[in-house]
C-alpha cells in the first residue's frame, strides 16, 4: 500500500466495503428481523434462530469494518497527508468516524485508541469505553470541519458516494456530527440548545450519500447485498422471509406511500405475520385460514437498488428530533414529513 501514488484505488473499495457491511448478514439480513421489518416464513425453519435472538457473533462485520475498511481509510489519510490532498483526507476521515461510530454502536466497548496499530507492534490493543470513543469521534469531526477546503479536489470517478463533490462531503461531515450528537440524546452530556445552535449554523446533506445501483451487476457476488441473499444464496429471502405485521400494519394504518415500495401485495392485499409466531397450524388473525396457508406479503430487493450509507431521510429525522426537543413544532413537523 505504501507504494501507491495516490488513494484513488482505495476510495471506492472502502466505500463499498462499509456500505455492503451495513446490508449483509449481521446488519442487513439479521437486522431486518430484529427491526421487525420482516418475519420468518411459517413453512421454513432455516433462520428461526435470528427471530429468536440467538445470533451470538458478528465477527464478519467486525473484521470487514476494522481490518478492512478502517485500515484502508487509514492508508488513504496517510497518502493524502503526505500529498496535501485535503479532499481525499476529508472523505477518509469522515468515513472513518462513520465506521467507528457504527462499530461502537454495535459492539460497545472496543479497542479504539490502540486499534489498527499492528505496524507499531500493538498486537493486543486495549479496550476503550464507548463514551470515550464518542468523545474522541466528536473531536475528530470538529477537527476535520475546521480545515479550509478551498481548492480541494476528490476524484469524482472514484467516489461512489458523493461523486467527488467536496461541498457535499462537508455536508456529510456536518450530518455525521449531528448523528453523533443525537445518539447521545439520552445521556447527561446532551444539551439540545447546543445541538440546535449547530443545526441552525451548519449545512446538511441535500441528497443521500449512497452507492448508486448502477455499480451493481446481475452476477454472483456483484449484486446488491440483499438481492444476493436471494439470487446468489439459495433463495434466502423468497424461501424464508415474509412481511412483519409490525411495520406493515403501521404503514397501512397511516396510509404511508412507502408500503408498496417495501412490500409486495399478496392475493388478499398487504398482509404481515406476527413476529416470532412459528405455529403454522394456528389462525393468528382469525380469518379462517391457517398461518402456513396465508398469502403473506414479501420484501423484494432488486439487483441494482441504491445502497444508502447516510440517507437524506435519516438526516431529516435527526433535524425533526432536535426541533421537537426545542418545542419548535412547526419545524419539527416539516422535517419529519420531509
């Protein structure tokens, strides 16, 4: 890696690595069950252990994020610093903070301050408290936002998330800082007045930071990760997954237009199953049809769906919460409806 003339080769690798990790097994497939977006089919049993919360390790995601993406981002920052490449440094440091937040949000106390320092012979890094990691991440995002990016450039062909737009990366960093602050909203360190002042002074994403679906192909290993579970992994979705009543009913009751984007319509309309209900001979909804014979809605993922890392609607939700906590209900409503 030290012989690379620039970081162009590593930028798309690290971006796709992080995005794919958020949508693969541990965080995508298992997360779909645990968020109650999808339930397990009554006529299958392969992944019942997920709906029973029996998953015991997330090692693949942890390795991909740390030894994979974060190591690549560290190298991008090294190359960028040596070449005074402020644009690539901004991208890499913002994504590093994003990935570290994802790591500590998922695993809690993890090696952080001594992590990724095997080249310094630190082979058994000490574990650090999540609150200390968060404090450092906030300092890092403040430091990267303090840099003057006048004249900075990012290779637009290599940046799959924001097309090399430096201003958008500054907005991403601001949005990431807001995400960090909101995550602390139930801790003693949270001060909504300070967060509100930041919200009213900063510019945030005006489009989703995402891997465009055109990057994916209908070939094994090259599809959108969730489509790969079905088309490249023995019909994981179509065989094992049906719609969860929890989310489906919420969308239906509230006439939410996203209903038909998330679920397919069964023979009797949109129908979801009770979470964790494995009694196939039962008639859970009292319509005279055993659960195993119901025509439940399913979730579908196209081969070339976009894969958001930080979506515009996520940022709008954070803004709505800040204004709601401040009692500015009109602003809160506007951002929530956005």
